[in-house]
């Protein structure tokens, strides 16, 4: 059975709904193979200036994991439904664009922390196939934001050994974004330190349907017997087959919503679920630690009994 344990209670929230920041010791620097993600103020000055939100400073551990986390119990694959950008902006009297820009800051921090702490794969739900019904101006903003972020971070991905994979109906994306994603996938194909899977125009239902159609076509063409169809074969035809670990161990959803929203429906069959009350732009290091601590306290039985 899936574990639906709620997050640990939040404490000591500041007036913006975030945990108080802890300044870094004088002369301290983030270290490790992905330190450039962690040490560049959670997004970089450009996005902080665009949203008029100062970069967050997290607690500093100079090497190793935060207290309480065990490296041998870290999830191999974490998936995140990044929810709450518009509400974050609305509560501050800011345009929706500011919420999406601030959300990139949280994503950049999350990538760095996952890479530093030994999580091998991170999948982020950036844009659902259902989101195409949103206002045209917001969609154009998001497509432009995707392009800008990829262009800004691609060199760093290459330097840090990050492999990028796009899942979703890319044919619906602007031609320029399609090419940018394709180029990024090709350039990072040989990277092996960390994998970032970006779900854009993605539908969990469509993912299953397209896998079934591919298999049905093989049966029709005589390349496959009906009796040979298995769960393993279906998994190999899902879009997440681009990863060595296609099924997330842990799903995090922000903003307090308690649903999957058509995300990785097959792949999340045995994932542990963690629902964080923080809106996505407020999700940072403390919230990730909370989710990982909750995950490491659970028993993953896969239907068996543990004596």
C-alpha cells in the first residue's frame, strides 16, 4: 500500500511563509560536485531581481548530509509536482510571472541539493498537458521562461555532469523550444552524475496509452505475441524509459494539494507520497529535508509483510 503520511508540522515561519534563514559562516563555501548549483544563491541575481525577492540562504553543512539523513536510505529517484506559483504571487500582490520566476529559484536549489546528497534522478512536473487551457499570455510566458532557463543552465549542466531528458508531447511546444530541448538532450546524453527529467506538456494517461499503442502495433505487425506482453514491456515503452530508475521512490507535491493531477500514474504505483503545505517558491532546503526524513522513516513493503 502507498504510504500517505503527512509532512511534519512546520515551525517558526517568517512573515513570507518561509523558514528563517541561517547565515553562512564567514568564508564558508558550498562544496561537492554540484556546488555551483547550491552556492549561487538559489537561482542567481537575474531571477531574484526580476521577482524583487532576495535569494534565500540555507543552513550550511560543510560536506556530508544534514543531521538525521542517511545516505544509504536516500531515494534514487524523486519526482516533484511544483504547485503554487500563481498563489505565491497573488498573496504578495505580484503578477503571475513573478511567481513562475520565483519558482525557478526553488527548482535550481532543488537540483543542487539532490545532486549533492546523492539522489540520482529528479523528475519535475513543469507543465501539464491540461495546462494548455490557461490564458495565452501565461503560456507564452512559461514557454519563454523554459527557453531562458535552459539557455542559462546548459553550460553548468555540462560542467556538473547533469543529463537532461524531456518527457511529454513535445510537438505541441514552440519550434524553438523543441529544438532547444533536443539539443540539450543530445549535448548531455553522456553525462552520468545526475539526471534531470523535465515533464512538459505531459499526461500520465497519455503516457500509458502511447505505450499500449506501440505494443499493439508490434503485435499487429507480427513482431510480438500477445502472451509476451508484460508489465516490464509496458514500462520499457513509457517515456520514463530514458532513465535507469524510471519509477520514483518519493513523490513530493507542494501547496497542500492532495492529488496526483495525471502525473506518472503508472510509475508512481509504489512511490511514497509527501504533501508539503509550502507553495512551490517557498519550498527550499528545510522542506526537502523534512520530506526526506519522512521518507526514510517509512517501511517500503511492496505488498509483503515485515516481521
